[in-house]
């Protein structure tokens, strides 16, 4: 399976799954309404990111901004 993922998608299964979860978290952050009580930590946890700091670091590396900034827009 590792070889199939690498040859077809250029990544590992775990990295692919992490990226899908990160994309879904970004979707939730962009759809959240400011003031509705949603937090970055809650959205991160919903998508399986147990450590908000690691989530924020991965998010920043992927999208070029912190998740809190996305949430506030």
C-alpha cells in the first residue's frame, strides 16, 4: 500500500490522511461564525489533532497562516 500511495499520490497513507483531516479542519475554521463559541482547539480535536500547538504548526506550514487568523476572518 505504501508503494501504491507513493506512486499514485506522491505521499504515504498517513500523510495523506493527515492532510485530509487538516483540509477538513480548515473548512470548519472558514465556515465558523465569529462569536459562536467555536475554538481552534475544539475544531482541531474534532479532526483528531490532540495537541493544538502541533496542529497550529502544521496548519501554518500548510496554509501560511495560523488557524486563529482563519477563524477570525
